[in-house]
């Protein structure tokens, strides 16, 4: 067929691009290279076929000698190295013909297998290699290391390496020369005295302090441009000089903590999305982003350093590269905990606050009392200043998980921090409309009926503006606050109920009962019956102390005084138990628990006056007056203030101010049933004793009660005492700080005559003897107290 392809013209070649011409040239070169490569492969196959045909000849390895084996290997190597151009034409032609039938050469002729079957591994090759002697006569007398052999189509090729001979003597001489040279080059360090070492340490410490102060000042002056300096200051946490490492690390921890408190923004920094990173922004915005990213990064590394310091101390783990002793770890850990506590309280809105909570809460249960108190105080401060409730909810959840994971074996102080929660209102089966009533707007039909077109347009604009204003008001934040407080209190009650159910003998029970007493009015009504049954069973078991039983009583009456008013429950058992427990209080260690009793009495009588009988009120009034005789003055003031409320709440209490008996029976003060002790047949003779009390406030209250506790007239109390509740008077007159309230007036000293000489009343002869003894040197002589007795007996 005729080739119709035309040669391109010169004009067409000019239009052809340079890239196309280069590609054509490359394709041409590639074809030439592939053809050459194909030819080399064919030649290689031919040589392999010849070598395999020779190796297939039967060769008795058992009878051969070592010399013959060596000659065979040399011969094969010569044949392999023989080039094809040195062969005769007839031999070459024969080889080419054999190459066309290479399958017959490469195939084992004794086998009956077809040609296309894959060649199997024959054990004869391996046996052949095993029977070859390891050492040959032609080998030089050198020590060889036998390596694993290589197996190819031609058989197995042994691999050996000569063992290197080390000149040990020469190496030892070289090492000695190097050591001598090092010893010669090293100059002996000067030996410093202790004074010089202390001065050197002070100098280094002063230099580090100045450097820390300079970096901190530069960072605070320009926070946006000082991320590198912040990084440099953080790197000083790894101070390696053993003389000043501990102090420098402590100073850097505290300095960084104060810096982060100052430069941290009042919002949480979130990471940028990919779309935001790709968007072009102004230089100021880009600068702010870089500062925020660097600040979060350095803050994270700083918190990790603090965490690692605490972990190393807890694990008693000393790193090899560390220059700080194991004893100094505790001081470093305490400073790290202090810094974390400060950041927990100061930056509740910033990043990684939840991580700090997870670190601090387990340390509240630490065996070290100092660290435990630090963490508990920090959590209390956080609860007091947390207005919305996000941080409080996070801490409460972690504490609940800690108590459950430790199987309720934690310190009571961990649960007592719940008492500092700022929760006064929660959602108690109310609709959201009741919590934050929304403003109702006119419907479309009402607008069409009552307003014109222009009025409807204005009304629509006004409603839109009012909706925006409502969003800006605190109504939405109030809803969030209530939801957060409700969730927080649910977690607290779950923790309390778990302990009441599973660990009633735990030391956490007093803290649980105290917490229930504070938050019982916020509990859901559905749990009231079960909770009252549990509280009564705890009291009846007899395993509680008087303080724990008081908390049980207070919790029960808080429940009944709140939403429990609708429940038809008679708490007579709780009244009886409190009446029985009153005489457990005295002027000793139990004096502080009078405050709990005063709270119980306020809930039991003042807030439930309609459910209390007169007989019960008379019995409590009499027993409280007796109790006021053997407690401290502040407790006496609180008890008498409670008696005043009882006398004003129940009008017939003046029966006890008369010595005439009312009704039948005799007063039984030792009986523990207030309804059946016949308190109407006694009198308040204790008030006459209290009227002679050494404390002036107790005297005033006793005199006030003797005349019937009037609200007006000469027997009335002053406004300062009458308007304050009993618990407040109890705290105000406390003597914990060893002070007397009201303060005792200072007595003016009487005028005394002054004397110029202090020894003017001493006899002259006696004063001379004094002076003589003073001048003489003191000589220690053995004391003989029986000397004068012996002289008198002899005489």
C-alpha cells in the first residue's frame, strides 16, 4: 500500500509548537531505548538457557572431591563471562536454534509434566548445596562468616564474608592517648567556699528575676506584639540550673498566671474555620487573629506544664534530665495548684476552663490538707461569684462523677461545697410562659378589624422593634439561668439520694443531710413521701449523732414548710425527737450546734403555727428555758429570743409566768413526750436566775420575758434586739474570737502616788545585804534543806 502521508511543509512546521516537537523527539528516543532493552533481554534469556542446560547434566556430588568442585565453579564463571561474539558461527547458530525451544532446555526431561505447568521447587537443589563442603582447599587461611545463600535459576550461590581482625592493642593505645589529651586540655574547676557559692546563687537569682520582670512588663505593655516574649517566658519553666531552678520555676508560674489574668479577653476564643482562613481580611483583623491564636496556644502549653508538675509529684516520678530533687516537687506542685485555683476563679469564661475543673476537683480529695483546702476554697469562690450558672454546673457534674467513681469514699468537705451554690429558684413544674411571660401582639384579624392600612404598617414596625428589645432584655437570660440552676440542682440531688440509698453509714451523711436541709424546699413534690420515710428511718435507727439527727429534722421541716403544705403529714415524730435531743447541748463543744436548733424551732413553730398545739408549745418553752441555763451567753440569747417569739405567737403562754397550776397532773420534766409532760403545771423559774446573768443582753431578755414579752411600754426591748432573728443574735454574740459582746467598758485606774525609789520600803540593813549579794559572783552550791533542822535538833 502506498504511503499517502505527506511531509509537512516548512510553514506548517513553523506553526507547530515547540512543546509538540519536544514530545515527538522524546517519543522517538523512547522507542529506540525500548528496542535496545528488548534486544538485551533476548540475549540474557539466551545465556540463561545455555547455563541451565549445562547445570542439568547429572553430576555425582557425593564422589567429587573439593578440588573438582572448585574447578567446576571456576569453569561456570568463565562460561558465564564468555561473550557471544567470541563463539564460532556454527555454535552461535546452534544456540539461536536452541533459544527458540528454550522450554525444552529449562524443563526437567525426566518429568512427565506438561510444559505450561509452573516449575516446582525440587529438594535435589537444596540437598546438593548441603552436601558441598563448607571449606575448600583453594580458600585462603582466613576466618570466614557464612551468610545465607542466594538461590537463582542457575542454582544456589554461597555467600561468605571475611571476619575483620581488630587490633586491640592499637585501639587501647589510641584510647589512652585521647584520655591523656582530654585530661591535659581540661582545666581544674576552682573550688568555691560556701560564702562564694551563696553569693553566686544570689547573683544568678537576681539576674533571673530581672529577666522575668522585664519580659512580664513588655508583655503587659504590648500584648498584641509580645507572643514571642510570652513563649520565651514560658520556656523558663524548664530552668536547668540546679542552684536556682526551683525558685525560678515558681516565680515564672506565678508571673504567667498574673499575665494571663490581665491579657485574657472577656470572651472565649474559638478556632477559625477553613472558609474564614481563606477569606481576606484587614490587617487589624489579621493581627487580632494571630494574637488570639498565639494566646490560646501559649495558655494551653502553660496549663499542660502545670498539670505535668502535679502529675510528677503525685507519681513521685523523677526524670533523669530533671535538675530538681524529689523533695522540691511538693513545693512546685503547691504553687501549680495555687495558679490553677486562681485561673479557675478569675477566668471562668475563657478557654480550657473545663479542663481546669477536671484537674482541680480530684485534688479536693487529696491527702495533703493544704492542697485540699486550696481547691475547696477556690470552688466555693467560683460558686459565690457565678451568677449565670455555667461554671457551677460543670463543677457539680465532675464532683458527682468523682463521688460515684470513688465509691462514696471521699472527704466530707468535697460535698460541703454544694452549700455555697447560689440557687434560690428553679423550675418546679411550671410552664415557660409562667417563668418569663411573653408580650402578646395583635393578630392579623384584629389588625384588619380595628386599624387602617397606615396604622397596620406602623403597628408592624413597632412590634418588630419591641421583639428586638425583648431579645436584648434579661428575660432570655433569666430562662437560661433557671434551666441551668434546675439542671445543677438535679445533679446535686442525684448525688445526695445515691448516698442515702447506698451509703447510709458513710461519713458523707452529715454533709448530705445538711445539703438537704438547705435545698429541701426546691425538691420536687413527687419525692417528698419517700424522702420523709428515709429521714425518719435514719433517726429511728439510732446510728446517727445528735448533729446528724438535727439535720434530718431540719430537712424534714423544710420539705413540709415549702411545697409540702399540701401534704397531709403529721410530723409528730420529728417534734418528739427534737424535744428529746435538746438536753444533748451544753456549753462545751456542742454549743455551736445551737444554731441548727434555732433554725429547726423557727421552721417548726413560727412557720407552722396553725399545726402546733398549745400543749406542745408549752413543753418546748419550758425545756428551752431550762437549756438556757447551761449554755454559753450567745446560745442563751438565741434561745431567749426564740422563747420571745413563742410567747408572742401563742397568746396563752403566760400560763407559765403564774405559779398556779392549770388542770390536773404534775409536770414531768424527764418525760420525752411533749404532749404528755403536763407543762401547764409548772412555772418559768429559770428566768429569775437568768435575770442575774453576767451577760447584759441575757439580763435584758430575761427581764423582758418575765413581764410577758410586751411589744410596747417600759418592758419592751430595744429595736436593735427585737427586730433581729434568733439565729442572727446567736452569731452576733459569738465568742469564737475570744471577745465579749457588747465590749466591756474600760475602768479608769485610780491615782497612785509615784515613788522615786522602788526600794524605799525596805529596811537599810536588808538593802545592804541585797547589794552585797548582787556584787558577789554567783557560785553554785549544793542545797541542803535539812541543815537548819539538824542544827536545831543538836541544840
